């Protein structure tokens, strides 16, 4: 799976949009961009994923550049409960064999939302 | 509403004393995973089950084993815990290659 690069930490004011960048310049054509987050002392939580089109769900939006070498996760109205470590992961969907959807976590971005 | 349940949430064991952590799911997912997360580190995959097929990561120590008696349950056995095995152990499930759902984790302390 391709490697990702994220800033180690970011701050955001409550109520404002949080924009978390991720670089994945070696991404392959069949690899998806996934975002998970981990709130302190909890298990990781799936947020969103995409291949090449922008995606939006009830939690966030994912913007992927046309060349697919970078992406941005957008939390439109951050709250204090969004304070967490955010992981950007690039992985292929498997069609068999031994690589069954393995998630390789990097160090992620610590997002702190301030009142 | 709990979908991936891990018991116990906190486990204390003695050095060298076998310990078993359990995971159950109500999602009927066919894939189950065990991750290890040490303090201030990212989660690291130990192994996973695709249905009944067990797949071990190359760098997972032999001290760690797993059992999946049925679709809903999966166990992590640590045969002889060392101090370096103290960590949060996370269970996750997925339907085929789709997004993974994680449990709350079991924090293991080795004394």
C-alpha cells in the first residue's frame, strides 16, 4: 500500500471548518483513500473513503486532487468532540489472496478543537 | 446498539501467565481483525480471519494466537505475556473489503 504523509498536529476553533491534508504521491490506480479517527482511549472510527471523486457523508467531505496525489478531509463545523487523531490510509480493495483489506496506520494528525 | 464488543475492557495479567481476550460482533461480518496499539503509537495489525481462514502478519510473534469458533466470536490468546506486550488490543470487523468497524479495545497490563 502507498505511504501517506500528514501534519503531526492541527488546531481548529469550534464551529469552524477543519481541513486536514494528506499527501499520497505514490498512490496506485486501484488504491482508495480512507480516513479514520481515534478519539482518546477509544477504537478507531471509520469516517469516509474515496477513489477519485469527491465524497460527502454525514460526518465529513473528502476532496481528492485530480492527480490523486493528495486529499483533504473537511469537517464542516468542528465541535469539541471532534478532537482526535485522524488517520489517512491508502489501500487497495482486494479481490482475493492474502491482503484482506489490511489497514496500515501512519502516525496521523492530532486535531485539537478549541472553544 | 453495540456492534463490536470486547471483553474485558481492562485486563491485568502476570508476566508469563496466559491470557485470553475476547471479541464478539453483531454485524455478521465475515472478516475479523486483531490490532495491537502500544502507547503513543498507531494500531498495528497482528492477524485476521477471512471466514475461517486465518492469516498471520509476517512479524507477529508466535506468542500471539487466535481462535474463531464461529462468525460472531474471535479470541486473542497470549501464551506467555511479557512486559512488552502491554498495550491496547483492538478487534475490528468488515464485510469483505469494506470499511472496518472497531471495538472499544482491551487495555492489557502485564505485571
